[in-house]
């Protein structure tokens, strides 16, 4: 089981809630949102694709044991976005993603309260039916809605009481957002993005905590002790960080942080929808919480919406 | 174990048949390849322990593809320094949409290209040279200076079959060929029916921009213009995200785009 747990850091009061394997449910953190999402179980921060030994190319091994991931509704919605990118964009599927995805099942943690900075309700990700079982803790009891037949047998043998259970979900998130239906091309170069050129420090944390960010860069290395042996890896990439668009010869596409913010924001609440019919962002609020410059994604969506209205009404 | 099908990331061995040196910096590598491929598509050249780079197809033969590259990056530098004909390398691809050569057959066509951008259109020109509409193909090929002219044998051959204008941006005194930017020659192209004329414009972004200004002045419709674009890419198959512009991925929706669509894409 792969779930959120608290781990202490060297500095005081800076505990991180991140995902890891557990063997007892008591170790799981079921109340607070994880700082980093579940996504490293499907797209590891750094993943070896191939090993190279002299003339041989070998696909890297992986841990094929089945995994159940405990996650909130917003994150289960995020899995649909990851699936879309890796297995539903273009003619070829991502083999490395598929083999990790194949062994994973998702269990829902019911939401008793909205997370800080969340706007899941307006993004429609506050509720889901896509889980093998749900888990809600109340009055010292654990309530589970089991939807998977194989697991049902396990739950029955554990000797629980049968009751009608439906997982909790929030109907009011911390923030409300309104998304624009259409974003005119003029908005891409609008001065509204200049604010982010001033504020953003392009650290890329928003991308790395985002459960729907899927970008990666492929890198080759060779072992310094033996240049004939090496590997090809892919590592999570950030569209906010320098180097994302660099090509041989020196061309860089988006130099200003405001342009990068525009690229990211429009992908999350417009461009992805134009391509696939639904928005990429699930409103979990992690990017707001992690931003060292206190940039609010929810605010940005609302500002964008207001600006689109201004621009289209003045035509 | 997962039943995941083909791993598209796996590099496929390919023997290097030949290396054709155009200039010191630009060489064509002839890779063994048998299979479907169109002009304008691209391959990932894959060198284990060094990396991969996307390169457009500049020639197609019965058992090979030509990939023309300029030594400007990590992978290309390594290729130039370490390989000779007969060596084995790795490829994966072809990727991208490529040009549909039949689209340009049987009507008037303007082709404006600059430098290495001859690569993606070379297959289109070769195809059209053998059709009856060859004489209606008006091509302007621009290079930086006489020393940078590539595909010289092709240019000589094409000059006999199509209306070819070869120009260089600048040349030392005594150079006998045409001098000037490609845009200088657009107003003079003889076209009978501009409303039905098509165009292919491939080159550096500023060249495309200024060529389009001239072409639109002539009355050419933006719907009748195709361009080929390029971006940083890691995967080539619509996964890594680097080449996205708005809702399009250059690697799978392009690299060939209609200009009218491409102009709404903003990096």
C-alpha cells in the first residue's frame, strides 16, 4: 500500500507529507493533503529506461508487485489526466508508464474538510466513483465502500460489519474559480502575465507538486569508472524552469517567467480542454501552497477569466 | 508482467551506409531503414550514453533514409566526430505527419526554403520533378553565403526541371550567382492563378515571417501555405511535453502545419 505519511525534516515545523509504502494503516496520514502527490508511483521523479552495456541495450527492470494507492478524489481525477497524456495522446503509448500503471489500483480517502487553497468543487474533481474501496475514519471506526470483488473477499474475511457506506466528499472548497470558455489569441501576449514575470522565481515547485504535470526530459549518462556502460533516464521536467525549450543552436522560446506562467496556466485550464474535452487542473491547491512567492493559481484563473471578459466585451 | 506491446522508446540498430559532406558543419548521414516514411517526417537519432536528437528526413531510398544535420549540439557533435560509413548506430521513428506530396501535384506551387530547411522539402521536390506539373514548381532556395550552399547536385538537377532561384544572403566580390534574401525574389515569381497557388515555406522563423508578408502581398491565401516547424523534443511521440504550443504537439500534430493554423499557435 502506497500512501501519505508524515516524515520529519531537519528543520523544525517543516514536516513533509509525502507518499511511501506502509504496512499498517495507523501510519497513514488520512486528514491532511500530501505536499507532493501520488504521481511518483506512476511517473518517478527519475526513472531509468534503458541500461547500455557495450553493444547491448536492456530495458530497466521494475517492481511489478501490485500496489494499492490511497488517495483523495482530486488525485483520482488526476490519474485520468496522466492516462490521457501517456496512453491517449498520439498513436504510440508510453510503454514505461503502462507497465507501472498496470500494477496499480486506487483507493479513495473520503474528504471531511476542504484542503487549504483547494478549488476542487469548481473543477468538478471533488467526487469520484473510480476506486476499488474507499476509506473514512470516524468515531474510532473505519468505513469502507468496497467496489472490487477480489478485495471484497479480503474485507469479508477480516470480519467487518456490512453496512451501506458512501465516502465523504466536500461540497465547498476553499476557493471558487471561474474558467473562461474561450481564450482569444490576444490574451497570450496580454500584460496580465507581466505580474508573474515580476513575482515568479521559476523554481518549478508548482510543476513538481502538481498531480497532473507529466513532462519529462530524457538524459543519457555513462559511468565515469567505465565509459562503456551507462543508462538512459527520464526525469520530471518543469515548463517554468530554464532549459525547458532550449534547442541545439541556442534558441529559447519563453524567456520571461510571465510567459512560462501563461504557458502553464492556459494548458491547465484551456489548451488541454481544447484537445481532450476536459480541463487538466483538478484544483487540489498544492501549487498555491508550495509557491515561495505566494502566487495563487486560483487567483490567476479568476484574473484570466476577468481579463477574457474585458477583452471580449470591448470588441 | 505487463502486456504493454511495443516499446516505442527502444532504439533500433541501423547501419550507416554513407556520409555526404555538404559543408564543414552540415553532413548527410545515410541510415539503413526499410519501411514507410514521408518527406517532412523525422527520426530520433539515438546514441546510447550520449543522447537522442530529432532530425528530419532529407532523402528516402529503397533501403535507407538520409538525415542531414548540422553539428551544433551534443549528439550531432558526437556523430560528426565518431562515426564513419559502415558503423552501426540507432534510430527510432519515423515520427510526425510529414508532407503529403499528392497535395502539391498538378498545380502551381511556390517553395521558399532557407539553409538546412531544404531537408524536409527535398523529397517533395524530388517527387514533383517527375510529374507533369514540375514546370509549375517555383522554388527559391536561400543560403547564407556561397560556401554554405547544400545539396548542390540536387540543385543542379532541379534547375533543369523546375523554376529554381538559388540565392545567397551575401557573397564575396566576383560571385556570379544571385545575391539577396529569399524575400527579394518572391515578387518576381511568375504565377498564373494566385488564388489557387499553393506554397511551402520552411526555414528560420524570421525568414518564414518575412516570406509570408511578401506572399500575402502577392495575394496568396494563408490556407494554401504549409510550413514545417521544430521544437525541443525528448520523446517524439506526444508524451514529454517539450514541443507543445497551445493545444498542439509539434511531434505528432506537426511538424508540418498549415500556416493559417500555425499562426494562432503562440509559444
